[in-house]
């Protein structure tokens, strides 16, 4: 079944991100983001690249194909580096185009195909799960841009869907004694390891 509420949240997130990027200059895009070694241009390029990858997965689902998010040997950091230094207008146009293509792919996917799978970095995921991943990607990276968007601005559907997943994985990301001490108010929050 088509995840209409998540699609609506994604569209709203797209508009907020594009509006927030509208006044940024070339120098603003070359400024550091909150991600180590990434400028804002890197972050925007990464979001655009990932949206295009999701389009290919969705198009595959429509054809009955199970496609991978990235071809073998693809390095997301290298791809972000390749596009990071483009002028502000080009970065904004590329992002807007990739998000519009993704929205069109969602609209074109038959309601009965949302349970079909694509292969993400973490393994097979349904189209419904992939759109949830996209919402997280846009919202988290909007915060990473350091342009006034904060976790408190995240849509409820993102928080309610992601928080249980993150809590379930928490024991694998920190030493158990340190984690327990923090949870019962007897120690500082431990440093988390592993990918987000």
C-alpha cells in the first residue's frame, strides 16, 4: 500500500530544504557543514545523488526488477566530492531536479508495488522502507547543513518511525555497562559507535 503520509512528509521536507537553500551564496555552499570534511555543497550533492539512486530503485520495482542503490565500486563520499564545488545555482537546481524526479517516481509506482524490494547498503528493503530512509536522509542532512533546521523541527512521522529502530540497535553501539549507567542516571552518555 502506498505510504501516503510518508510521501506527504517527504514533499514538505523537500520544500523546506529548497526554501532554506534559496538565499545561500557560492561561499555559503563552500562553508563547512556539521559533518566532518563535508561542506554544505558536499551535503547537498549527497542528498541529490541519493534521491537519483532511489529513482532507479523505484523504476526497477515498477518493472519487477530488484535493483541496488549503488553499483559495485560506488563511493558516496567521492561522488559528493565530485559535485561539491559547483556554483550555488547549479547545486540548488540539481537538488530540485532530483527531488522532483523522485516525487514523480513515487506518483508513478502502482499502489500494489510498494512491497517490492530494492537493495540498500544495509540489505533488502521494501519501497515503503526506502521512502522512510529518504525522509530520514533529507531531514538529518538538513540539520547537518547548519542553516537553522534542528532535530526539534523533524516531522513526527520521522521521529515515531525511526526512534524505535534506533533504540533497538542502541545496545550494539555502546559498552553495556556504560549504557546502563547512563540509562539509570549514574553516568554520562556513552560515545556511540557504528553507522547512523
